[in-house]
């Protein structure tokens, strides 16, 4: 299992490096495909879609509006992107009404949540990549989320005594959470001081990246726990078996999904 997880992790890192560096249509198509999978995993986990082989309104609307949304993202039209999100909700309700009683309200609400939770939040990787210094900022999404996870684990193992969420995740500690946030801040500051600052010619980025790292790390833990809570509610171990040793997109990118919009908005506000 260790080697399977390691090789899968290396493969994921390689894909992320190539697609994010290339940007443009390559990154957009990759995120579109990842979003499609995340959406599918969520609607299956929550029971929003049909489990038989009949045509499924939930999946059809999801595929259509995820595609329309990513077209709006690609042309960098925020108004169009917001319009697609609003219209998707109307479309779900339209389908709910005219297929009644084929679906119950809980399924329709879960489907819209899945659309927003996976595809919309993941799109902020692309939005961040296309900011003025987005080629550097986008990596803070992964540095803060995965860096926080690693630091939290190490500090928790060494010093963890007080359980943070004893029912949901009994192995996570308050000490580990603090260590994760501090670690993410330090990693962000080091990244800015060693690489970003000299490249862009700005010496005052260390504190900004440290703050972004801390905030991203804090939110990443909520993302991780939220995805775990959904699995607990629906009594599943993994969202899918897509990534050997890791599970599905929602299992591997649960923290990144929450971190991406936070990094984007903080970058816009702090570096405007």
C-alpha cells in the first residue's frame, strides 16, 4: 500500500506540475475532467443520482453546467460564471418539477451542492493561476494544504494530547492543528523569501505569503474534515477507486478544494 500511494502521489504531482506550468487550455481541460469526476463522486456518495441504468437528470444537468461554467472560466468572464451557477440551480429545480416524483428535494439540493462544492471551488486553481503573479501564487494552494497536513501530522504525533474532533476524526489533535497552521505559514514565508521575491523583484512578500499560507492551512483542515463527515454520514470508506492507494478525487483533493478560493481571494485583496 505504501508504494502504491507513493507512486500514485508522484504521478499526481507530475500531472499538477505539467498542467499548471502550461496553463491555458491544458490546465482548463484537466480541471474540467477532475471536476466532472468530483461531481460524480459527490452525487453518488450522497445518493443524489439514480443507481439504476435509466437516464439521470441530475448527471445530465451537472455535465451541461459544469461544461458551461468552465467555458466562462476559460474566457475569464466572472459575470458569465456567476450566471451559470445561478442558472444551474434553476435548471435543477426545473428538472425536479417536471420529473416529479422522480426525485426528492434532498437529491436536488445535494446535486447543486455537489456542483458548487467540486467544480466551482476547484476552478479557483485556474483563477489563481491567471492572476498577475499567479504562476507563483497558485502553488500556495498546494503548499498551504499539503504542507499543513504534513506539519499537523508530525506535530500531532510528537505533542498531540487534546482531540480536536473526537467523534469525526479522533486522531487529529489541537496541537497538531496549531502546528499545521504555523508550519504552512513558515513554508509560505520561505517560498516567498527564497523563490518568489527574487523572481518578481519584491522584498515585502514574505509576510503576505506567510499569512496566505496560515489561512490556507487553517481552511484546508476544514475541507479535509468536511469530506470525511460526508463519508461518515453515508457510511462509505472512499469516494471512488480512481487513484490507487488514495481513493477518488474527493479523497485526495478534499483540502485543496477548500483552500483554492481562499488563496485566490487573499491574493487579490493583499496584493492588489
